[in-house]
C-alpha cells in the first residue's frame, strides 16, 4: 500500500492513492510556494474540492437523509461528523437556539468544537429545508483551508460546498451564484470584504437561511478599525432576508461580545468556559536542529501531527523523517490540499486508525476532523496568523488526556511567509509598476496582449528598472485590475490573453476584494509574528487552553 509502504509514490503522475505518502518528488506537491492558501476550488458541487465527477452514491445518501425526521437527522449527521462522541452542553445549547430561529453568539475554547455547531446546522438546513448557508472567515487563506475538509465531508452527504473570494474568477463566481439558484450548491465560504461588496449576487438566489461569522471577535473589534466590512453585517443580513446568524470565537471580552452580538443580531449568548489543562507547550522556538527533534517525537510512535507551511514542505519533511526512522518510517505520511479528494480521505482514515502514526500536513488538514487521540502537535513552520496557530494547536488531546504542542518554528520562517503573502498581495507600488508596463506594451502592440506571465514579469522589471516581477504576483495584479474593470482576462494555453479596456477610469484600490483580502492577510501575519515570537511560554499556553469570555 503506497500510503504506508516504503517506496510507492515517485512523482506527480501517481495522482491517486500513491500521492500522499511514499517518497514523492516535489512535483506531487503542487503549487508549494504559496502553501495551501489558494488550493481550494472556487466552485464545487456535491462531489467537491477538486473532484467534479457526479457522485450517485452521495445523491442517494442525500435523498435518504432528507427523508428523516429532525431527531433522526441530527443523530445521523452527528455520527457522520464525530462518530459516537456526544455533543457538549454548549454545542447542544447553541444548536437548540438556532433551531428555534434565535441568532446566537458562542464562545468556546479552541478545540472544543465550535465548527461542529455550524456544520451540523448548515447540513440540517440544506437537507431538511434546502436552505443555503454562508460562512464568513476573517482571511482568504482560512476560507480555502476549510473548503477542503468541509467539502470532503459534506460531499459524501450530497451537500455542495464552494468558496468565493477576491481570487475567484468571474466564471467561478457565476458558477457559484448559479449553483445557489438551482439548488446544486448549499454552503458558500467567503470573506467579509467579498460579502460586503457582492451580497446582492448571493441574495438573488433567495435561499440563504443561515449566516455564520467564524472568529467573530474580528467583528466585535471592527468598530473604527481596519475591518470595516464587518460593520456592514446589519445591511448584509437585511439583504439576505434576515437569516438566523451564528457568531463563534474563543476570545471575546464583554465589549467585543456586545458589538459582535449587535452586528449579527444575536439574542442568545452561549459560553463554554472549560479550560484544557491537559495541554502542555514544549517551547523550542528557533531550534536549529528541528528535524532531529521532530524525528525523536515521531519515533515514540504516539499519534503525531506535524504542521508545515507548504505542500513541498510536507513532502520534503515526510521524506526526511522516513529516511531517519528506517522501518518506522513506513508509518509516516503527508497530506495537503493538492491531493485528490479520495487520497485525502484515505490518508485521514489511515491516521485515524493508527496505520499512520505521524502525519506531516499543511493547514488544509484538521477542520472538522474528529481525532480525539492526537498526543503531539508540532508547529514546524511559523503559522500565518493567530487563528491558524490556535486551530493547529487545539487539535492536540481532544480526548482530555495529556498532550503536547511542540513549537519548533523560529524567526527565520517569517521571511518565507512574507514572500508567499507578497506574491498573492502585490503592493500599491507593485501594481503601479505593472500598470505602467501594460500601458507601455499597449503603445507598442495595442490593447490585446498575449504571452507567458513570466515574460510580462520581465517587462515589468525593465520598465521599473528593477528585478523581474514573479509570475504569481503578475497574476494577482492582473486579477485586481480585472476586478476594477481595467482589463479583461481571456483563458489561453500559454497564459491569459489580456484585453485592456478602451478607457480605464480611475478606481479606488479598496474596491478590489482581492486587494483588500491581501492587505488583511499581510497585516494579520505581521501582528501575529510580533506576538508569537516574543510571548512567554505561559502566555502561549494560555491562549491555547482557555477562552476569553464576556
């Protein structure tokens, strides 16, 4: 079995079962330079997250579930998501309030199951009432991460999941809107900036019955701050027909909770103030020989989850660990969002059952995954924001038994993250240089521009008098310009054909969702980096194990 065998997968061509564990080359890892931030498909139906073939089994399962009474449906869906584990009191209280049509604000510690609340209610809404759900995440990368695991689980139940962000092309956006109208799509994951600008398009379907704001403390802190889109939530609710709303977070002091409740119209407050004392932090930040440290943890044979920042990183570290551990290396696998859905499911199942004891993964792994017995979580690379840090750390010891979060990232990781973010979020200066280059080319050859993006990037370097602009940054810049109406992008084999507008009118960059989302990602990382590299071990542990409650 290539999942745990010694030398099974040897390249990207083994896109099926072999892709996730053997000694795969970097090609199998996909677009590793940008981690999994852009890995999710923008519009996917019930057989989602990159696998778009019809799934008759899933359709049949949807029909079976839709015929159940509410009590039976809740039982079946709970078992599908978390097995035989019981719901917590706070989860039941929040679900009861939502069932009664009362918008709710819920505070629970990381790892206590906030996402289970909205996943259950979204599934019930889709299956019992054919109502759609919109879930708002603070960052574009979180949208894409959650789409993989949620899409896989929901697809098996015949429920379609899609993402909408500033990176979604016009064709992808229209596919989502059409899916909502036609009932083939049930859950949309998005950002506050996209929702604020495009709520009318979502509202036309007339199906949105549930609105979720995850990490809702961002909404509670948005008054007079940089996340003005959250302040549009009352208008958004009205445009969508006043759906029932849920806000969830692990951190909300009283003023933050009050403002978040106002924005989502919450009349119900649910607080789970449990403290996860079973979690310990092993602080080895800036460790030089971190591969040795991770190998030693994996050698113990306990269930270990190692988080890295890119797909290539997952493949590379998996290979290193397998080499160091000899025969024990057969129990090490990797996971990232570029793998086919069925392969991801096989890897997860092997990890769950203990066939794989150490899993090296990107942030695409974990959301909604009920793995109670993870004894070690290793943060090998620096996460991109505090939400990712909390979510990754919180996946340790969910059974209440002792577990350890090992911090082996360091300041040297920051430059890599900054480079990745910059590729996806060109600055105003970068955009000016790209626009000047496009205008220079227009004067030479006209409005229609063709050729590889790498060539266009070289031209940017010549015009601006500096280094060539990377193709990924060129692509992001063109996407921003297309969103502002400066140009149209037409697909072509060697790169998009660029059709410059006859007359581009001045436009505010803040009208571009893609630009706003990129700026937010960069500022969130900078703030997180300043904190996580200097905080004491006690402060880091406190952030993980206890909620901040109103």
